[in-house]
């Protein structure tokens, strides 16, 4: 019988693809991570013939990442829990500041790889990170998340980051995740930073700009056993109802806010107005709990 972790381990196959796309940006540590994992090969396998057009849209991935950083800075949070981190460089980057406590979580095989990569990079840089933690956690297991949060100080708010996770989860699984994070935020206070809420109607707009979007989604679905389109919210109203019903107050942070900081814009054939229009429909949610959120 296939275990739940075996099922979700398949999601990790896309982590290298994202890691490679980040190398076209100025996000710190991206090139080191890609080199350590031979990420280019996985990118070419999953992207297929649409690899070039996907590279041209790397600015959208960069915007998602930088919007999250902006939100953390704006809320002055210094304790961050990154859920299902994949090969994210954020933990390495943020813990250059000793005032941050950063916990990277993922399933066992993915986390083992990310920790080994981080340790290798730090050795090469003759650096240490006593404020960077790696913890095995299934995002849908409440106890796992609470154990992962053990390094955090009580009485100080946290930021929970789920960059890249939601598209893989069914609506029921999203509900479990929302309840688990709600419980965590009830204990610590703080925010849930949730970038991946793109509804089906927006994916259709992307398909108009990039004709290979659907094919790439099919490639990823075959590799992970997860259907992006089926798992997506129907539209913005459906998304807002979901999080409101789960007990959250919602603030929307448009990705166009970071347009002037996007280094990967140089790769696209789109003009600035077209880039701006794409970023206007992409957003990150800043979620805070109402009383009674979670279980």
C-alpha cells in the first residue's frame, strides 16, 4: 500500500525545475543550489519543448518570491516557518541576519537533499547558520508542524510560508492545511503567506500568452500525480470564500508591487505593459486568523 508520504514525495520532482528557473533571477544562492542538484536536466525533462517560453516567464516566479520577502519585511517578522520548502534559497538568504530564526520543512527525502545542499554551500563559503533549522514535516499533519515550530520563541509572531504548495493539494487537503496553520498561528500569532492561489480563469489567461502552459501542466501532472487545473480555485470569489470560511482575514498583495525589482524581465519578449498586466492578476495572500480558526 502506498503511504501518504510516498504520494507527496512525487511532488518533489518539480523542485529542481523551479530551482533552475530561479537561476535566471538575481535571487541569492540560486545558482549554487541548481549546480548542486543538476537542476537543468530535470527542468528540460518537465518543461519539454516549452522550456524557452517558460524561461521567458521566469519573472512571474521571481515576483512570487520577492513578494513573499516584501511581506515578511513589512510585517517585521523574524521567525519564519517555510512549509514544503523544496529547494528554496530563502532560508540561507534570510539567516545571514542573525536576528532571524528560520525553519525549513519538507518530507524526508526532499528535506535530506535540501539540508545537504545548504551545508555544502555554507562549507564552501566558510559560513555557519545556527539560526537555520531543518525539520521533517508533512504539511497535512498538525503534530508535525507544531514539532517543527519548536525553535520559535513564544510571544513573538511567526510567518508561515507555503510557496509552491497549494496547486498540488485537493480542496479537502487545502482545508486540512488551513486548519493546521490556523492552530499554529493561534498559538504564536503572525501571518500565513500564501502565494499560490491562482484560479482557473487566470491559468487560461496565461495559456493565451504561453501556448505551452497546458502541456507543461500535463507533464507535471504525470510526474507528480497531481492535477493543477482540477485543484485550482474556480475564480477569485471561490478563493476568498474558502479562506474566509476557514477562519481567516484576507489581505491581497499584488505581484505588480515588485515589478521594478524583477531581474528576469530582461528575458521576455513581452513589453512592460504586458508584463504589468500579467503581474496585476497574480497575488499573494496575507492571512491572519479570526478567533476560532483551526481546531
